[in-house]
C-alpha cells in the first residue's frame, strides 16, 4: 500500500510538472511581443532620432533602443533587473576610425565582384525545377511571416522637395505608383519650390513566436529548400 501511495504521489507530481511545462510553452509561443517605434528626420540640420521599445510577458521583459545623430543607447530588463547595461554615450559619428581609402575601395570592389559571381551561380542553379519550387516556398513563408509581424498601426508624415518642380514631380510620381499600399498610412506634403526632406514615423505592432516557429519548421523540413541551402553553402567554399 505504501509503495502504491508513493507511486501515486510521484505520478501526480510528474503530471503537475508536465502541465506546468505545457502551460509555460503555450505562454512563450502565444504571448505577443509588443513593439513600438517612433522617429524623425530633418535634413536642414541633419538631425534624426529613432526610439524603439519592445516588451514581452506582461512587460516582464523589456528592451529599449534609442539612437540619434550624436549618440545611441540600449537597455534590456527582466522585471527590475538590468540584464544589458546601457553603453556610454559617444558624441560624433560612431566608429570614426576608418581604413585607408585605397584599401577600403579595394575591399568594396572585391566584395561586389564576389557577390556578383555568387548571384550568377545561384541563378544558374535555379534552372532546376526543384530549386524554383524551393524559392517560391521560401518567398511564401517570408511573405506570411512579414504579414504577421507587420505594424498594426503605421503613421508616416513626409514633406518632400528636391529644389525644382520637375524633379519633385518625378519623385512624387514614383511614390504615388505604390500609393495603394500605404494610402491610409502616409501623409505626403510636396514642396515644389524648396529643397527639403522632413519625415516623422510612428508605428506599433506585435509578434507571436508560434507563427515564427511554424514558418521555421515548414522551411526546415522542406527537402527542396534544404537541397538549395546545401548548394548555396558550397558557394562559400
């Protein structure tokens, strides 16, 4: 009898632990990560700033990032504990040390040339029907993921002038060509007389990890995508 009671209690404890683990996994996968960002740019004095904040699990985990034309600041907290310290603010352009101009240009030319060769080889590989199916599947998953993480609220104000009416009109024509995509989100103010670029941005949305996991699993277990990935990896050798 005692042995049965011990087994019964042990089974109940294990069942309770299993239920707690399942609940924890469900919370992690379905609890939304809320994010918000706002920013502004003024070309007159070359001033800009962007402020990004995200929180998860009822604000238990919080991340913030602030950057402007003179400094940057980032912090991450769990409850009241700081897990990522704020870096010291630095005036001026970050990373002012530069490589010699000739060396930089040589590296840039080499990277562009290497990238061009790799892109040509990738397009050559896409002659296989399975590779085309893999690319289409990838594009579909990326499209679905982008649709999920898109901002639920997006407001953009843009004041644009390029110094003369003709150039400004051409730029507005390009913007208006895609206007149906953001007609509810963009407040466009043209200036045909002056050269000016001013913009303000405000957005917020949320992400659920379950959708990221589903997309990752579907991509990982797709044989054509894995085959294409192996072929691309060979390009790095």
